[in-house]
């Protein structure tokens, strides 16, 4: 495999199972792995009449937290010698993934579905179905509860 | 590698006075098996799901009858938490943390900065790391790739992707499923023997077509299977029986209202015993263009 792989992570442990498979695909091939996490748009935080945090502040904090999370995953891939790049986007999950795939020119999108009780922005089966309709490149999907892991 | 790489930084904390029933609800909602218990800003101990289970009514019905049904609501975190649990720092090597988890038979270790908790490192995190390390010795690719071939517009792309992702000297199995769609129409008029003969004809023809697909000159151990029945069910059954590492399926182009109807790829993703690679028809062109 050459080129780049876009790995979508939603912050849940179930979603991180895809990392093992991506490592198996990308190690020793020179492929770059783009780690993407998508956060929902920030909202104004108010306490009574006072504004505690503006939208851009909330989103900046979200981005920082997302980068910290992805950095941990990147280290795991870095141990296997796989070059990684980190990407935190804010917005609707499907659109953000499509934009990221276009921007990175990724030849493969990889993600794992969660196991129910999904928060907003999580990778769900409905999201996977929409991605399968719209992503123009192969999509590698590991579902929740796979008996065998990578 | 350091603990900071593997630790969870988003976690809830418990207080000693919280009821075990509430603690259990919280852990179920957050899908975790262990949480730190705080006394002020310091870690006082940890509470695991196993500890809650141990404090609850017996799992033996005859014994459980003699215990109060609301035991968990009456007991608090203090009654079941484990105290004296070692803590680690973000810069602690993972190996040291793994030894602490193993020696103490612990579910998780609190990660502290000074005395404040900044993360949790669970046994599951460490096992995942070890699995990564063990798997790192293998070459790239999958050991056994199963490709669902329908001879439609997505076949070439699916086959190319399957060949590319199989490990060097790995196994690539091509599966075509003959669907006897007309059986229910003819069953009343045609003898069963004729129907079986028709299926056999289609199966033989499919096998011949699968042989023609072997034009990749691949060093892979190539297998061809033609099955009869529902493509999704057959692919799922075969993936499980052959212990395939990856199932590759083409995504046909659907237009109009059919675009919204789930196809085989969606059904396979939901139930496959291994990861599924869904390949769009033009994927081969896309790859070539890169």
C-alpha cells in the first residue's frame, strides 16, 4: 500500500481497534497515516447573564484535546515506523471525513464502528452506511464486537 | 514508551459516599470497568466492576434469596473500593505500569501529577499495546483475504484491492455466490432435478469465470469457491469457516432510489467476523492515478 490512509477515530476505545489493522496494512510500505477526529461545533457557554466561554474558545479547547488524544495513537503507530499526521476538524462528521479524504488524497478510509450508546460525532452504523454511499475510495470497516482483533 | 501515550485523559471520578448502585450506573454509561475514588483532590482508591459485583447479591439464586435485594443501593463506594492502589506518573515507562497491574492483580492504575489524577491506565490499554508490539514482527498485509466476486462493475477493483492487501505469500480466496432467484418461480412446474442441473450449470460457468480472473500473476495462494444461496449469508459463513482476516466486497454504483437501499456491503459490515473492505468500482482507476 502506498499513498495515504485516513483513519477516523471518535475517541472511544471501540473505535481504536482499527488502528491495529491499519498498522498491519501500512507498516513498511511508506504510507502516511492521517489520523482524524471530528468534534461537534462549539456552543456558547453561559452562566446566567455572563458568557463563560465563546464558541471559538470552546472549539480551540476541543481541538487541543483532540490533538492530545490523536498524539497518543500516533505514538503507537510511530513505534512501527509509520509516518502519521494529525487532523482535528469541527463540524458534521460525514462532511468532515469527506473533506479530509479530499484534502489528504487518501486512497483508503479506515474506521471502526462503536458498540451503541454513541455520543454525537461517534462512528455509528448509520454514519458508515452514508460513508459507503459517498466516499470515492475503498473503506475499511471493523465493526464492534469482532471476536478476533488485529 | 511512556504511560502518557496509552492513558485515558477523559474519565469520571467517584466519591466514597456515592451508592454502589449509582457507581455501577455511571460505569455502565461510560463503558469503563474501573474508576478512581477521590477524597478531596487526592486519589483514595479505585472501584472496579468486579468489586461491585462481589459486593452485590450472590449469583446463586438460592443464596441471593437470603440477601436484601437493594444491597447495592445501601452500600457505598467506600464499602467496595480498593485502597492503597499504586499510582504512576505520565512519564512512567509502560513496562513498569504493566508489572504493577500484573503484580497487584489490578484492573487499572490512576495516573497522577503531584497528587491530582490526570489519567487512567487500564489493563486493556496495556494488553492492546502488547498486542501491537507482538504483531509488529509480522510483515504488512493480511494473511487470508476473501473477495466476494459478483462479476459486476466492481469486481476488478475489489480483486485488485484484495490482491494488494494480502500479505506476501498469503492466501486470496475468490468467492462467487450463485443465487437461484428463479427457483420459486419454476418450482411448481419444473422437476427439481432440472433446477439442480441449472444451478450446476451456473456454478460451473462461474468457476470457469473465476479461473479467468487469475490474470494477476500474483504469488498468492489463490483459491476459488462457488457457492449457492444468498451472497451475504454465504460470504459470512465462509469468512468464519476459513478464518479470513479481511473480507473484500465491491460497492456497486446505485442510481435513483436504489441509492438509498442498503447493499451487501452494509449487511456484511454489520455482521462480518473480520474487517470488511468496501471498494467502489472506480477505485482501481483512482489508485492508478495517484
